[in-house]
C-alpha cells in the first residue's frame, strides 16, 4: 500500500522502513486515522488490532568521523519509549494491513490519544493496552482494567516488570474455589 499520500498530507508523520509502519505523535493520530478511513484511495474501514510495545532505554552504535578524520564507533543513548500499534484493513477493497504507530515518548507516564471515537473496535483493545502497559488513552469512554483486578498496581507487559515472589497477592479465594470444585466432582 502506498504510504506517500499520508506522508504528504501529514508532514510530521514518519515512515519506518524496518517495520513497515507510519509513525505519528498522539496529537496527529486522530486526523491520520480519519484520513485513512475517509480517503477513497485508502478506505481503511476496519481496525483489527491494537497493541502496545515497550522499549527500555538503550544505546545504539554509529560510526563517525572524529576531529582527526579517523572513523570511530560512538555510543548514542536512546531514551525509553512506548508505542501503540494499529493494524487497519479495508474490507470493501480487500486491502491491508496498514500499520500505524502512535509514538509515546514519556515511558514512565505514557499518554496516547484514543481511536475509540473513530473505530469502536479500539475500545476493548485500548483497555487491554492500558491494563497491561499503563498507557493512558485520552478520550477513551471507559478506561479501566480489563484483565487484571482493580487493586493490581503494576503493568505486567512492561519490559521492566518484576513478578512478585509469591502468588498469594491475587485476590482469588483459591482454597474456596478448589474445595467447591472437589465437592462438585465428588457429587457427580
């Protein structure tokens, strides 16, 4: 799928050749999504997948020429960040996927713009990203946990998540559930 019309229309958008995705900032994602849906050349009317990606701070190495004209390897720090990744399809044109990424630069307090007002299929999937990665979706109609219980304080899909030493923290009455299951099996 030709991404050039998107890049022409939205100069702040970037093409990431390595992942085959258009990358936008949260401030632009609503306009880009509407363009992808409404522009006849795209007609992307189905949002099939929303997920999060967490990148820890890292380093990348580049070869550069120093003041003496010699090549040397320089380590460049890359800050941590998060992305929300969307996969769009056109049902009527049988085209896709078109991959759009929303780049969130503040990894500690990631804030994204919700696409739920444009694509209803984003609602539960954005809740899942919120629940597991801690991404706050501005404009989401019902942003609350969907997999973890309300008292759970962490985000288990983050790269720096550390599992607790014991599993008694989960508010499930394990003993009662097991006893009820045993009684049910004995009765049948």
